[in-house]
């Protein structure tokens, strides 16, 4: 007899391409989730899982945070989508963001991170009258053709034109240069060799999509200097780092202020949102019509449910001690994992930043994508499959980051650490054999 999970997965196969909303939702077994609460997910057969996926990082508060649910319900008593005029709720949220985010003199809303990066790059092109975009190897900035290079670092090589999707325009890929992360010299070189060509540099200030590689402070400071010198727009893609590491984004931690920044994911703790923030001089084109205007339409932009969710999420994240707790949880987990790795004598290390974590299956330092080629992908995948089989949820891809939320606590982590310990013991035995 089939389980409920199997029955639902079979129905999905018939009517949804691949049986999932995207291949990056594949867990390696037919699992149909039916309920989410705090740090846990429950499937259609009543099994409980610990969630380290946190909806691609969106659920920073944990699942179904009461404050967000209450704010959405309260808003729904008076408002649904209006799509005309201005709402006081939109203004309130914009004011909160302008107060919190260093680069934000003005903000604009859309419905996803990809839309925010798309608009940021289009604005940069309009502002500079140039075409070329620089991004960094291993970075992911969304699904659109503007950043048409493969987000999966395994295929994304410097100097290549390798669109991430069939159907993308080669011409868009040709206007995106991929340079090595943490290498300001390469950026300066490229801009000098292509004078007057580069509109924008888009960078994840922590390369979470590469596998949580941290930008050296000097690298970001150099990008700021180089872009100012050459009239290039500096864009921090804070779709992961924003709200997760600080209310003002990673820019508020590192002390480097970009011209534009993009946000999404954790801004609502689980509802559709994209936020574009930046200097008034650039942003104001979104409000123009006619000459020099940049069109940023969208029926669902600023939908009141999402606006209410941003306001409530900021309210929760502004509580004293919240970020200390997220960082402390991450440090505890990494410390315990490193202890386990040392006990079993594996060449591995816990990595990540704050509430974003993963295990690298190599030892020694890392600062760009080429260092990550030392990862033992076989051990990494065996580790991931064992944890998923033990009902921990995250993407089963090597070097893919995992997340924590404010609903995780030491007891939740200790259960997972037991599983990590037995898994690492098994891997160590097989390496020794
Ligand atoms: N930028 C970064 C850094 C991201 O990690 C992502 C999504 N993983 C995006 C942009 C695109 O956001 P979305 O999936 O909401 O379109």
C-alpha cells in the first residue's frame, strides 16, 4: 500500500513538471509536507522533520511566527490588494527600511529577490548609459537573463558564457563578466581594459551561494573605491544576508555602503517580497515618467499581506538580543561540529556565518571558488543523504548552505548533532578502510 507521501508525489508527477515546483526542491525521496511549526516540518504521513532549509533562508523567525500571522490577519480585515494610490502601510514600511539600511535613501517594492536584482541592474544601466555587468564566480542573483550565468558554481567558470537556462539570450550572458571573488585587482584590471563599459558590479557581500565564503572587508572597501572612481554603480545583493544577519543588512556590519542594495527572503519571514533600496539620485528614476524613467511595474508589488509581514518581521527582529541569539546558535553548532570532526579525525570543517552554516569536506583556508574545488563532494553528499534520511530537511547538493531560525534552540541542535556524530563516525570508518 502506498503512503500518503507516495500518493501525493505520484499525483504531482502527472500534473507538475518533474513533480516539484523546481528541481532545487528535490529531497531524494517522495515527501509531501502538510504542516510547518517553528523549527519543524510534518509530512502527510505525520513524520516530523527538523528544518534546516528554512524556505531557502526566508524563515528567519521559524515557521508560522505568531506576530507575522496576526499582522497579516489584522491587515486583511481592512485591506487586500488595491494597486492604486498609496497606502499608509507602504509608507510605514518604507520609513522603517530607510531608517535601518545605510544605503537606503529611498526604497521600492516588488515580489521576489530576482525582480529586485533585475531592477537594480536595469537602473544601473539607465543611470550610467552603459551595458556591462560584473558579477563574481559562485554568485547567484536570480533567474533572469541579466545575470544569465549559471548560479551553480560547478559550471560557472571565469571567461565563459554559460547561460544557466536554456532559452536565455546569449547576448545577455555576453554582457555579464564573471570575476574571482575577493580579488579587487581583477576588478580594477577589467574596468581599466573596458573603459566606459561597466554599468554595475553586483556582489553578495557574503558569498552564501558559493557556500558561505565571506568577503574580506578590504575587498568590499576596494569595490567601493573602484566603483566611485569609475562611475560604476555598486550593488550589494543582500537577498540572503539582509534581515538574517542584521536589520540594516551586512552593509551595516561591514561598514561599506553600496549605491543600491537588494533584499527579499527573510524580510517577511515567508511571504513574497523583493526590496530595492538605494541612493535617491538613482532610485528617483523609478518614480519618473518619460525621459530617463525606469519602469518598475507589477500588479502585486507591495501587496498589503507582504507589507504587513515586513513590518511584523522587523518588529520581531528589532527585539533586543535577537541577532546575538542567531549568531550564538550558529557558533554553538559550528563549534560542536568541529569537535565531532576532530574526534573522528576527518579532513573537514564547519563553515558559514551567523545562522547560515554548512560543512566543508576539506581543511584549511578558503577565500574564493577555486578553494572550494578541494571539497570531497562524495563525502559531502553521503553526509547530506544520511542526515536527510534521519529527517533533517535541506537541499541535497554539495556545498549548499543550510540555515537556522529563531525557533531552533540548543535542544533542537543537540538532536541533530547526535545524528551528525554517528554519520561522521561512519564516514571516518569508510575513509580509513
Ligand atoms: N540573490 C541572492 C543572493 C539569492 O540567494 C537569491 C535566491 N536564492 C536571489 C537573489 C533570487 O531571489 P528569489 O529566489 O526570491 O527570486
